[in-house]
């Protein structure tokens, strides 16, 4: 008889590439935009041009927008009261920061600077509002007022921007 070739040899299982979830892709994009922001600000330290600082503000806003998309698409587990408190504190700190950015958006600078800071204000309010909303939606006993405020916070910032533009007349 001839040589028998082993037919029952186990094959090496094919290695599959782990697929990323949609929220992971958004968070990777947010991290990339934040890294680009840091790189632009680092370059701005050595090359003092206003354009670099302006582009870094716009990319930071894009990073916040990508973070918002990641938060909205992620399934957040049911959070305890301390975690909800930390999200509420982030919302309490983020909303006044957004309003501050929207109101005091450097009126002495050209309009593109005001638009950049207003863009940053809107995206920051979207992120903190989405964090609170996602945390509260997973909790059955969450107050309806908290859900409403987290949804309305970006609209509040947009209203502040509109009022400040109308008052300044620009």
C-alpha cells in the first residue's frame, strides 16, 4: 500500500478580523480629530498663525460632533445613581460652558472666529446633552424633566447664539 495522507488533520481556523461597531468607528474618528487638534495646536506653538488656531477650533468641534454620534449610536448599560450623577454634573458644567462660548465669541475678531466658537458651543452642548439623555433613557425611573432638559440643551445654546447675533447686529 502506498502512503496514506491524513485526511482528518484539523485545519487552522481562519483568523477573522474583529469588526468594529458603529459607535466604535465614531469614537475612533473623534479620537483622530482630537489628535489632529492637538497636532495643530502644537504646530501653532512654533508657527504663530491665526489660521492654525482657527482650524484647530473647527477640528475640535468636529471631534465633539463625532463623539456625539458615537454616544447616540452606543448602547449604554443601565447606570447606577452615582454614574447618573456624574453625567448630570458633566451636563451642568458643559451647558454653561457652551453658553459662555456662544455669548462671548470674541466680538472683536472677524465673523469666522465667532462662527468657529459658536460651532464649538453647539457641538459641546450636543455631547453633554446626549450623555445625559443616553444615561437617563436606560433608567426606567429617570425623571421626565431630566430627559427633556437633555434634549433641549442644544436648542438653548442655538437660541443664545441667535439672540447674541441679533443683539450684536452682525
